[in-house]
């Protein structure tokens, strides 16, 4: 048997074995007062259909008895549902379903409120359950995940028994991520003064969703357009050049390096991605010897980019010599000054391009 299946079987056996009298054993008067505090904060009177996920014996049923809401209990364990039905006879507006929280036999947009009280840690796929909550809720419907025990205490308690070991309640941030990913908005998740966890989230109406999508597209377009307008792209012949450009522009340029320090310039071929980048680049900075290399000449011949300016950086001798590197920095600064943002053009003053050698040396 698969490990997950074995864990699921043990969990179901545990709850079925302890089903009878569960609420009496686990909800003394003090805890029921906490439940009352939680439930009194919910807008139950505004809901016509309430789904109680993981209902147990129906501890929440009394709070809906005096409301017009139709209570529908969902739980996957037969014995717990039998106890629930037996506890509240004579309530025609109450229905029970044996189902998993991840896949409930309810139609889309059929409920006004989903309440999951003291059961969320035992749901195997919490993300799938959140999506299911979203599916069955009507537009502007609300979902609540409620606990009266602190998260750390609850998780430690579960880990102390092999049948429910690992059945953890996520932190408020984790809960927010789960329900945001499922599509919910107006999410409020926090641990209260009595270490209870309270999560409330709302399903967007169709109009709200359209407005949100439209706003998101507008913001995305504006952001993309702004980035495209501001982006400066430089193709550097070697890592010697690209390092200096990055220093001078404070990493505000997009830089493509044709030849890394460990490669041989005469044996490198440009990739398709290199051609795409060069087609949108503003500046190509190369060493004089690279002008006739197949890698560069083929790129220039293939790329139709009238905005691409080609400039050679020609200091002689080794660039590892500080004075030679200063010459290279100053030359790159002059040639890139009209293309790259925040590129200095001074030569000897404090903060000039020549000072880049001290940062790089």
C-alpha cells in the first residue's frame, strides 16, 4: 500500500473509531464558549446555504438553527456523518454528504458560505480543497477556516499520534497563499489573542473579476512599455568589457557577453538567443581582433538592427595592468556615454570611470 494511502486509511480508522461522543469529549463548556465567540462574528443571517466542511457530529449546527440558512454538512467519514444526522433530527433544511473536501458533490456557485472548523489540517490536498471551496461558492461568497486551538499546540498534538501525524495547520501567511492561489480575494488570516486561527476570504463576483483582470492588464502593459522604453542592451565582446560596463552603469544595462573569460574567441559560435538579443541591442563593444571573427561578422550580417552601434575598444597590452585598464574604462565610458544610463564621462576626478579599476582590481 502506498504511504499516503496507508496514512489516509489510518486517519479514517482513527476518526471512525472515536466518532461516537467526540464532541462531548473534546468540547467542554470553556471551548464551546470559544466556538460561540467565533460563530457570533460570522454573518450567518446573510447566507441562504452554508457548507460545513469536516462537520464531525455537527458542533456548528446550533448556531444555524435560528437562521434561514440551509446547512449542508460534508465529511468523508460515514460514522461521523451518522452521528451528525442522529444528533440533529427534525431539521429538514440540514443535509449531510459523505465526500472529500477536495471533491464535493455540489454544483458550481451553489453556496453562500463555506465553514471549515477544526478540520483543515486533516485535508490531504489543502490547495485542491481551497479551489473546491471557490468552485461551490456563489459570487461574493465567503469561506472561513476556524480553529480555537493555537497552531503550535495543534500541530504538536497531531504529531503525538501516528494516525494524524503530519496533519499540520499552516501559518497565516501559508493560509493566505493557499487561498490566494485558489482565486480568493479580501483575505484576512491571523492568529487571535487566544491563539485561535481565523481565516476569512471572499470570492470575486464576475464584475469584480473582469475589473481586476482589466486593471491587471493595464498595469502589466504600462510596466512592460516602461521597461521596454528604458531598457538599454549592450553586447560585449568579452567578459573584460562586460564587467566594466556593469560597473559603469551600476548594473542598469542588459548585457550579453559573447566570450566568457574561460573561452577561446576563435572557437565560439553565437546562439539563436544571442542573435535575438543583438537584434534589440543598442551597442556592440568589441576588441579590434573580434571584428573579423566569424562569430561577430555573421551576427552583424544577420541582424537587421539600424540602432545597433558598433564600437571597438582598443587599448593595447594586458588589461590586467592597472594603467591599461584605466584606459579601457575611459574609452568604454566615452563610447557608451550616449547609450547607457548613469555612465560617467570624467577621466581623473574622484568617482570617475578610472576609479572602477579600484573596485575591480
